[in-house]
């Protein structure tokens, strides 16, 4: 027989798909979607609201002994009083925002009101500070008072821009 040329056959290689990269990508996608779902959930904060009593309005339900109001005026002046202005627990005081006396005043009020609330059986209740900046007050005074709230660990405070006629008269007289 003659030497016939042999057919050249190519070697068949085993086809194998490496899925390592696919697994890594799928885990990254799962983690990404879990994180985005968690971040998109609405977050809420707890509010210290008065007890539900059908016979009282918004201010009548709050013990006026817990209220401490700070009126901000021009030239870093402020007037503070405890309780309601129609019957304040002590005479209104005039203080300066820049002085450290406001820090001491807020700290002492908070301590006194915590003691009062503990004596009536509500030890978790503390002072409620109402901050009322006037149109003449500057933004720096408000920021300083908010810093003092943080330093004194005041949990419940509010910024209100409405003045009662008595408060307007008090600011005008000083």
C-alpha cells in the first residue's frame, strides 16, 4: 500500500465555562439591591407629645412648670422666662447670648424640672424649651442657642416664629 497522507485531525478540547466571575457579579448585585432597599425605607423620629386627653388643647395638656421660653432680640440680647408669660413662675430675665450664663441657666432649669418631674412620678420628662427669634435677631444668636441645647442635653425644644401680644410688649419695653 501506498503511503497515503493521513488526514490531520484537530484535537478536540474540552469546553469548560468558568463561572467564577458570574458568581462574583451576582453577589455584588444582591448586596447592592439589599443596601438600596434598606436606605430607601422611610425613617421616623420619636416625638415627645402630650398625653392624649380629649378635654384639652395643645398647650393646656403640657405642664406649664416644664416650659422655658427664650425670646431672641437684636444685639445678641435675649429674654427668658419659665412657664407661661401670663403667669410666669419667675420674673423674665434679660441675658446675652454670647455669655456663658445662658448655658448655666439652661442647665439649672433642666436639672430643676427633672427633679420636679421625678417628684410627680414622671422621671423621664424634662424641660421643654421654646425658642422664639424676633425679626430683629440675627442668625448667629439662633445657632448659638441651638448649640447650647445640644451641650445641655435638652431633648425637647422648638423654634417658633410667632409671638403673643404679651411677648411683643415685653420685647418692646426692653
